């Protein structure tokens, strides 16, 4: 159609500031979110759960970590609803503000020694708020990139906000590593751990400045101009695209669950089970995060050539096959082999799924419910996968040893392989064109 064609021409010239803004914004959001995971693995058990045995304290810390994931579907539902009703941009600004304030306040929290049980209670409350923010963030960020993208490049440009994950992970771990490396243990536990959280407020200011300059996406503008917004986006997406919501959830299980085993659980495993310096695991995660800045867009671009489904299956199958070799490498206790294990698991298994994921999930749904549909499939699976995986892995390790953790990650990979195999290929579709389900939605409204 001529109108869509004109819009697509405009997309090519405007895509660069959009993807850079999306990348910087998501980097800041994930910096905030990952800080908690690193702190939960290394210090929160001592500061907020000091009366527990070491294993129980780590379980408690990871339990509060999971609360953020439990809140993410709520954030996805609320932000998805308004993102499909009033636009992507406004929701992105609000999500960043919520996330940044919660993280900053975490850095001000008194510990258990100061206020007793109120310390972990307040920590859980702020983690819940973090989950709301990041739950609303992802859908808006990827749609800004995907819906501005020219035809045939949605996988590549859609991967830019996905790069916010390794960038945020890299930034969070660098700041945390600097704080822990240059301060004596006593000072780090006393006040040094707060520095990465307090720095967040500066990053939020930068992110807000950038996001306020963004324009609404052409695809959503087209819906607004036609006056055909979905009346109840969440209900409508469940009625018109129930299969795609379930498939997106299934495809998310291994990508999300395995990632947090590789980047969060591994920190406590290396420091606790293997009794190595806590920075050994951090270095491995930093290396993988740096490489991810290149592998994520590489796999996104590859999906533009050979298809989303095929690239996604490569990542899921690798994660399945690598479940036991990962632990064989880590258990050697040799630092370069530990780093290699993390790099292979993250940069091949995870990134082959995460690179094309933004475009893949966006293309599964029509414009009128795309924010809600992509967010719902993405965030519901986060509760079952990433939110629980460090907790489940720690419990399995304590009772059955590392082979049980390897079996657990392999099980998640099997679910994702099946879901990706059942999903339709989408990379050659037109996101401006109304899908049959969308036309029925318009007719019924």
C-alpha cells in the first residue's frame, strides 16, 4: 500500500536515532535490574538475611530476586494496555522513571542490623517496583525499534534494544566489580555496595533526556489516524492470538531461564561451591556481556536472511546440548575454562535466541495489540524462567548436586525447542498490513 510504503521510506532515515535511543534507554533499565541480581548473589545474604545459614541466606536473597520477575507480567499488562491505547513513547518514559527511582532508593536502604526485619521487607517492595518498571519497558523499547525499521531489517534493528541486556549487565558488573575491588571487604559491606545503586539516578536523567526526543512509531500512528485502537488490548490479544502468546512464552523459557543460571547463579556457585574468588565469575560475565554487544545484532541480522525460527532453534538446541558441558568446564576450577563456559552458553545459546527475539515476538501480533501481546508472552515466561531459575538451581544444587541443575537447564531448553518448532516463520511478513485476526478485531469493535 502507498501509505505504508511512504512511511517505510521515512523509517530508513529516522531509524538511527530511534535505535540508539532504544539501546541507551534499555541499557539503563537493565543496569538497574541486573544490579540486584549481582548483589543478591554476592552480598544481600549477609546484609539483609544475616540470621540464615549461608545456603538459606542465598536462597532468601534469590527469593527476593524472584519477586521482581513476579511483578513483570503486571507491568507488561498495564503498560501494554496503555501502550496500545495511547502510544509507545509515553510508556517508555514512565517505565524508565519508575525503575530508576526504585533502584536509587535501594541504595539508601538501611540493612538488617539497623532496622531488623523491615530491611528485607522494604527490599522486596522495591524489587517489586523494579519488576513493574522493567515489565513495561521491554515491549515499548522493541516496538519503537521494530516498527520504525525498514523492510528486511527488522531483525537487525530490533536487536538494538536487546543489546541493552549485555550492555546493562556489563555496566552493572563493572561498577559492582570496581566497588568491591578497590574497597576492603569491611568497607564494601558497610557502604561500598550502595554506590552502584546510587549512580542509577544520574543514568536515569540521561535516559529521560534521550527518550523525550523520540517520535511515535509509524505503525501506531497509522492506527491512531484510523481511529481503530483496540478497546481492551489484553483481552483482545488473548482472544485473537492465544496460540502465539503461548508460543512466545515457550520460546522465552530457555532463553530467559538459562541466561540467569549462566550469569547470576554461576556467581554464587563459583564463589560458594568452588570456593574461588567472587570476582572469577564476575569476570566471565563481563567477557560474555562484552561479546554479546556483537553477537546479538549478528544473530538478529542473520534472522533477516534465513528466518527468525531457524536462528532461534539454533540457540535452543545449543542450550540443550551444552547443559552438561557447561558444568564440566566450570567444575575444573580453571579460570579461563570457567570464562569459556559462560561465553559459550551466553553468546551462542542465549544470544542466538535473544538476537531475533524482538522482531520475532513483535511479528507474531497485529499492531493494535502488539505491545500487549509481545509483553505478555515475554513477561509471563519471565516469572516461570528467569525469576525462579537462580532459586531453583540453588535448591537443586543443595539437595542433589550440579547434575540436577544441568538437567533443569536442559529441560527448559526442550520446552523452547518445541515452541520454536511449532511457531510460524514471520520474517517476510508486513507489520503494516492488517492480519486476518486484526481485521476480525476491527469488525467486532
